């Protein structure tokens, strides 16, 4: 049932309602050598999941669109070989490799998840970008960056379950006056219903706190208070949904002729379930994705 379910959902048009799907069954019976799942707390970005996601968005990326979308986000900053950039949300290294390798900037990538940070370090070593692209860990609950060090900044959904003021204040402190800053973040215009089944399902799959999703207005106000001159606040939800659907369609078509091994099937189904739920909330406008572009006027 996995292949028909994924094909039906990701192959449909954007305006038609999602069909009911079954995610817990397989096209073939389990093989005797199937891995046994071990109980206990699971890592959000275990290496197995990182490998699965790379099939969707490209090596080192955890978001739809991969390298072309990263270039689209970074190019408005006018980066060059003279630019020193902080990049929060380095993921598995794809964003850092793209900005350093394609735009020539010197990039310090910061990643809070230890598994993603390790994958990013490995990717940088293979990319042979040297000191031009480096990866560091950071703690969203206690962000601490070198003051007035970076010319520009990029942050890819850094506010996960954290107060915007804490992280955004640390970013503005790290930028030189006049530095440009691009932020991409998932927002909710109204508080998400605490008892809504779809919301609870999404929060469980993404391991997020549904009541901690900030609003666009709240983030814009915080940026203003911190000394950012906000030039752009753009809703990129439709593009996000389109890129996600395109990535899944490509993968589903590839699986028609190159079936994944059984060890990957459960992970694919779980990742598909997460994206089905995420896109359902985007289509109902309960969640949106927004891009901000601002200029720092200096430490407030």
C-alpha cells in the first residue's frame, strides 16, 4: 500500500482535497532480516533519516528546493568573496556549501542538532572548501555569537520552540552595523487550536510545541525593536508547498523503477506522513512560511 498511497497523495493537484491514506502497510510482507526497532527516545535527525531526506531535497539539505532555493534566498544579500556570513540552520551542510561554493562568501554555519552538525562537518570535508566554509554548534536556548563579527546573516527556521527575542537579539549583536539579514520562519497568524487533531498530529511528528509557533507580526515587531530596518516580509508558503510536492513527486516516480530496500521503507513512510501533515496545515492557512529581509542599524 505504500506506493499507491504516496502516488495518490503527492500526485494529485494542489486544489483537490487530500485522500484518506494508510501509512502502516507495505506492498510486500516484511522480510525475516528486517531491522528491529529499539525502544527509547529517538533522535530527530538520525543518520538514517538524513540519508532519506537527501533523496528529496539534495545532499545536505533539510528543506524543499535544495540548492536552487538556497541561492534564491542568499542572492539578495549581494554576497561576494569579501563577505563574511553567519548561517543559522546549517542542516546537513548543503546551505553552507552552496553559499560558499556558488557565491564565494566566507560562511560560518551554525547547527543545533548534533547529528546534522556531524553530517555537515563531513560534507564540508568532502567539499574541500577549507576555511571558507566552517560548521559550529550552537544552543538555541543560550545563543552566543562573536559580537559585530559578520557582514551579513542568514537564518533558516532558527526559532523552533524558542522566544524570538532571545535568538534575534543574539543575531543582531553578531552583525556589523549595516549588515543585511534574511530570516525564514514558520509562523501561525493565530494560536494553533490546542485540541485540533491535525495540529496535535503535526506537532507530534515534528516534535514541536504547537503553542510556541510565533506570528509574522510578532517577529516583525521584534526585528524592529532590535534595530532592524525590515525591507521585506514575504509570504513564501505557496512556493514552499510547490517545491515540497515537486520533490516528493520526483522521488515517487524514481521508486516506480527503483524500489527502496525494506530497511528504508518505514523511514520513507514516516517522512511522507510528516510532510502530508505539514502541507495540510499550510493548505488550511494555519501555518505559513515567511521570508524577512532587513538591515541592521547596530546593537540596540
